[in-house]
C-alpha cells in the first residue's frame, strides 16, 4: 500500500523528492560548517591576537626592559595566549613577568631564532617552555606542538638592540568549540530532519494541491460535468492552466447545450415526421376502406344487371343507385384531392377581403332545397359589413360543410339556425341544429380524418368523415378556429376569425 501510494500520489512523490533534496543540502551544509569552523575560528583568533600583539609592541616601545613584565602579564591574562620575549642573542630575556614562558632546552647551546617579524610556523616543535611561577617545584611546563606562532620585533626605550616577542595562541578553546559542535551534531541533525520534512510537506502541498485540484476538475469534465469553476488566481503556469480549463469548460458547456437543443429540435422533427407518417397511413387506410365499400356495391350491381339476376333486371332502378354510388366516390375523391393539395402546399390561399354575411347568404340559397326536402326550418341572423381576409371559395366550402353536417345529423323538421356578426370583438359565425346531441367522448375527435361518431359508417347516417377535417385545414390557413359543443336542444359549431 505504501509503494502504491508513493507510486500513484503526486503529493507523496514531490514530498519525498523535496525532503531528500533538503536533507542532502542540510547535510552538506552541516559538513561544510564542521570543516570550516576550526579554520575560521583559528583565523579569527590569530587576527585578533595580531591586533593585540601590535598594541603590546607599541606600549613596550614606550617603556624600559625592566618594566615590561607587568605589560606581558596583562597581555597574557587578557589575550589568553602564551608569550615569550627573546633577546638579541636569541636567548630568553630576563623580565619581571610572572606569566611569560621561558624555554627549557635539552641542549643548552640551542638558541631561539626567527627569520623575521610575522608568523613563525613550527619553530618550536621540540621546545619545552616553562612558566616562571617563583619556584622550581611549582614550575609549569608546556610542550609546544606544531602550531602558529606570532613573532614581532620590539625596541625598548632604554635599549638599542631588537628583541623578539613570540606569541602562541592557546588552542584549547578551539578544541572545546569543536567538541561542543560534535556533541550538538545529533540534535542539529534531528532539527534539520524535522525542518526538512516540514518544509517538504509545505512545499509539496503548495505545488501539488492545485495540480490535484485541476486533475479532479479534468475528471469531472471527462464525465461532462461543467457546473464548476476553477477560479485560479496564480500567475504561473498552473494559474494559466486553471484559467484555460475555465474557458474550455464554458465553451464546452455552451457547445453541449447547443448540441442538446439541436438534438431536441431534431427529435421533435423526427417525432413530427413519424406522426405525419402515421396520419398518412391512417388516411390511406381510411381512404381504401371508404372506396372499397362503394366499389364493391357498384361492381355487384353492374354484374347483376349484366347477367339479369333477380331484382337487378330492373336496370333503371339500379343504374340510378350505381350513379349515386359513383357520385359519392367522386365527392370523396374530390375532397381527398383537396386535402392532399392543401397538405402539400399546392393550393394557394388568396388573401382578399370577403364579406362574410354575403358569402353565407350564397351558401344558404344553395342548401335551401336540401333543407326543404328534409322539412327542416332555417332561420338566419346576419350582420352586414362583417369582413374577413381570405379565399372566398375555400371559406364557402367551410360554410357549406357546416350546413351539410347540421342538416344530415338532424332529424326531419329540426331547426337550423345560422348567425353572423362579431363575437368577443372578432368576426365569427355559428351554425346550430336542434334535435340531436354528440357524445362527450366523441367531441375531441370530430376534426380527425374519417372520424364518425356512428361507428358503422352507414351512408344513411352521415358522410365519409372528411368534412370537418377539411374545415379545420381551411380555417388554420385563415388563422381561424372552429369549436363544436352541445347545447340544450342540439349542437352548435362556432367559427372565430382573428
């Protein structure tokens, strides 16, 4: 699980790499400090000691040889270094100093010499110095190792010869500093480890957190979820990437919405086309049914007359019936042709002023004979100067179909009432017949093609079911509507124009 976490988590990988880099850098820095500390410490001590030596030389040149002892003692106490004054012959000078070193030679003929002023390196590797504390038993001897020795020429006020001052710093302080550094090393390394891990954690979070967030956003985009916004304010490449994702999300969301709208529109068109196909199939099925019956009847009648079978010997009677059947088929075919031409747009609806009352009067005169034959009473109330815009021939067919339905679906001696005027502030007309009602469940289907309330489709009880369908098509092209409802004593059809 740990290996998988480090292998798959960007934060873990950045944290690990950053921690290793910081630890290596800290270790190298610590090593350099440990290596440079003694050197730097020695250089600082020598530089400070040289400054104090120069000050001591200046003061000794203003005094006499016998009085320089207290100056040497003060210098040794202040600087913490070992000092010795050698005469012109290279032998230790006799001073009154209690702290100054004096050489103790294994070979008394050996003299202390120096090449000149400055730093004298390794000159006393085999020389033992002793501090004169006032007694041989209490003498403190120091054997000098190879280390830096500062030399300076001194000319006292009462002497003409040059004396040489040898000053050697004590390295015990340096060794203590190094040992303290070594003792603190584990704690320093622990602090370095903690700081490295903390810095690595903060840095990894700073670097990888926006990347992980952008990765999550990209995953949402892959699932087509655009309801988010990165809102990255950084000015580096990560910020640019976040703003680019925001822009791409908005564009993809817009494109997806447009695509969905186009798909919805296409789906609606497909459904509409399917509905039209269904209506066409239903229309052709109804047409075939409507034509099949009169053709079968006509064929039987003609066959019977030709063969002189039974009642068909009375040719005049059945020729008249055959002519009537042919007339019904002709009317049906004419209505179907009109509907087909209107659906295909082949019929041009003229837009001209039509006086509605005058058009209704012409249709009433045409159907007056049919109404008198059925003994039906016609009453009309037509307001003059009611004008609409449309095609007079098509509107005349609408009025004729409404009058024909009112007459055919009413009993003998029924009343047919026609009204024309303004209804609800709009031009309109009503055709009402008494003596019959339409079933409530049939009212919504009256304007469908080939629909008849009487399911037997008997010719004696109605037409072919295309009249109201044709009325609806014509009125839709005139921006008008038709509604049929039951009244107290009959049925009323109401037509309203815009």
